[in-house]
């Protein structure tokens, strides 16, 4: 299983009450044989589903579960009693199809439906079992309440497609169906759909375990990349020390050469060769002087990044599937509200099996979704913090924020997040990866603050899908109608504006960056190390723009590691134009090509790289942030 990583505030959080699953499921399986003499009727409180009014109309239109078989087909399936995943391919395909609709809650309604069949009585033992079922349903309920969103629909559809593409694995998984004698065809269909969920959950757990094994095998690949980066930086350090820097000036430019000389003057060979920014410049020089060597490095780093992205994508799909399971559990809870205890008890073994699989799996998948590689790795040191000539290596973003605050430079960080004269850090990240910038907003703002903003700014979202999520809102593919929201929020500093339209954005920015006149702590203090790492790598300010963030007297740099290499390469892939100045030096031209041989100093200069997504501001002059 995945190693426990640091819990990110932005990740879907499986509540600690997951531990209640074990006694609830034991009660489900063990109380059938109990004899309870003269037990009075138990008061069974209904399981209340949040936001159920929002989908009342949808339920009226989908009063029966999505039909996959006629009555005869269902009866044939129930005669087998124990079925395999292959037997349930039709249900899994239907599940994937209904996920192309409006959301996970709506898909769960289609899968489980709402029946008007009469309420069934329950004897005392049955009532105990209903209470146990409700205990398990509470876990699903809390998962929905405490999580910021339901996960990307594309991810879960792709995940189910992956499961359907493995018939051998499907054939090896079996599940028992309840007795069909007392079930109507719609109830039988619910049971079959729930059985398909159980099969999918078991296969998802295996996929997650395989992702962990694959990731463990990649550690050697990243170790090789780290070694090659250090060697390239060491070679560059030696070249700088030799005094023969004419070719360096032609390749990297005088400005960068000046930065490198400054770095060499204050760094030892060991410090320079393990500095991420120095390594990036060394790779730029390698690209110009040894194209074959650079292509080999680039191919290997690209392969490692793609494999890592595949692993994280698998975890994302599984996390979204866990949300679907939670919504399905909530739909089953409607049976208790309608006092349809016999149907609830018939489905309880399948529900218990689903909860048993989803509980621990959701925790691990959510860690990978929220913390990225932090769920797979345990780096001891992640940042170098330089302050007053002293360099400390720290592990967490919390330690970095503490150092910035102790140095009196927190105001500079607040100012750097949102700007008018040049793109702020969050807007730069948004230009490359909108959902990632949205996740930072989700992490730094409370559920109440996010929902208040959506209400004040009149942003529509499906309240039954959980809390309002900026990560989902900034996903242009999933929410084309909200394509401009990220631009409105992040492109300018609205904190001093008081007009009616800007007021909600101003309040949001103040909550996230911290209001010097306010009492609340800045929301960015909730960001984890990977959030901070991405902001540092996206920085383009002056001398500190090469994998560093300079805030007055404090400079913060990520330490080269599996996490920082992946974060850097993934950012380069996402915003290659924006980072081109950092990773793609101008090609070396001969004097004849440049016109200098003939004294022609009017040779055309290369055109500047166009900016993305409406960024018309010029690069700021060198200096601190």
C-alpha cells in the first residue's frame, strides 16, 4: 500500500470515523443469529442526506435504477448466486455511460434509483442490523460533507474503461447476490448495480497497489536523473572557475553569465551542483554544446514524468470512484428515510463489502490526489532557506512560512500572490495549469469562504456535488461556462477595490493572502510543500527566477529531489512558452550568421516569445519580489 504522506488541506479527506466501519460490518454479519427476547421497538433515526432537495427533480425523472437487463435476464443472473466481474460487464459499462451526465450524485441516482414500493417492517434483530447499516452509511456521508468536490468526471470514466479492458482480472473477482425471492425487478437491478460497484472497488484497490509498486521501481530512474543533473552543474562550475567564459556568454547570454558568476562567488562546488536553478542552467548549456547528451537526458526525464503522471492519474480516477461509492451509499440511505427496511437489509451485505473496500482505498487515493508525490515519498529536506547569509534546509512549507514571517518579509509574499504591474504568482501558475491554481485556492480557503464567494459572485454549481471547488471551476474542459473565472480572480490585484463587482474578489484575495488589518491568519499557511514548490518554480522575478523565490532578505529554493524534478519538468511541459527563457536558450549562431563578420550590426533580432492567455505585460526588471 502507499506510504502515508502529509495530509494536504486541498485533498479529499476521509474522516477519522472510518474506524467505525469495522464494528458496523461485524454487526452486519454477526447479529443475524442473535436471539433478542422481548426487545422493544428501537427508534431508528433516518440518515439525512445533505442537499437532497437540489436533486429532487432529478430523482422524480429517474425513479428506477438504470436498467441493464429485462426481468428474465435478471433472474438468470440471480440463479447463479455468485457472479464474476465478467458477468457484470453490462452494468459496469452502463455505469461508465451514466457518468457522462451531470455529475457523480446524478450518476448515483441513476444507478440506485428511488422506488415507491411500500415500507417494509423490521423485527428487533432486523432493526439492529439497520442501525449497523446506518453506521456504515455515516462514513459515506461524512466523506461527502468533509470533501471539497467530487473528482473529475473524465478521470473516473477513463478509470472504469481501464477496468473494462481487463477481462482476465474481471473473471477472477466474484461477489454473492442476495436471495431474489422477495425482491422486485427494480430492487434486483439495484443489487446487480451495487455488486458491480463492489467488483470495481476490488479491482481499483489492486490497481492502486500496482501503482505503488510501479512508483517504487521509478526511484532508480529519478536517481539517475539527479546524478546527471549534478554532473552537468559540476562541469558548469568548473568552466566558470576556469575563466574561459566566452562561449558561455554566447550561449547563455551576459545576464545569465552574471548570475552564474554571482552564484559561484558564494557557493562551493557541492552547493552549486545540488542547486536546482544551477542544474537547470547547466542543462541549458548542455543543450547548446552537447545536443545528443541533452536529448538522451530529455528522453529519460520525459519518460519518468509520463510514468509518474500515469500513476497519479490512476490515483485520481480511483479517488473519484470513491466519491461515486459515497454517493451510492447515500442513495441507499434513502431507503432508511422511507422506512424500506427489508430492501435495505437485502442490500446491506453488498453495501458492507463496498464500504470495506472503499474505506482504506479512498484514504490512499486521496493522499495521492491532494499531495501528489508526497503520498509516495518521504523526503527529509525539501527547501533551502537563505536568510542573513545563513542557509538552512527544512522539510515543510510550514518551516518556510515561519522563516519568512520571522524575517518580517511576509508582506512581500502577500504582495507577490496578486499584482497589477506584472503577473502574480498565482496567475502565472493559472496560465500553465488552471486546476492546479484552483487547488491552491481550495486549500487556502475554508468551505464557508468558497461557498460565500460563489454566492456573492453568482457562480452556479451543483450543491449536491459537495462544496464549491475552484479546481473544478478552473477546469475549462469540465466547466466551459466558467472559463473566465480564473482570469477575473487572479489576473489583477483587487484587494484595494471597493466597487460592487470587485468586492467578492477583494474579500477572497484578502482571505487567501492575509489582510494586514484583519485578525485572521493568511489562507496560504495551509499550503503544503508541493504547493509552495510549484509557486517557486513558476516565479520569473529578476535574479531569483531560476528555481528560487526571493522575498527581501529571504531566498527559498527547492532542493533537487524526485518531487522537485517532477514538479519542474511537469511545469515545463505545461507552460513551455512561459518557461522557455529558463529551459530553452537561444541557439548558438556563428559570426557570419549574426552578421558581425561583415560589420553588420543591424541583423534582425529573434522575435519575442508570445505570452499565453492574454498576458500582455513585459518581463519585470531584475530585482527582488
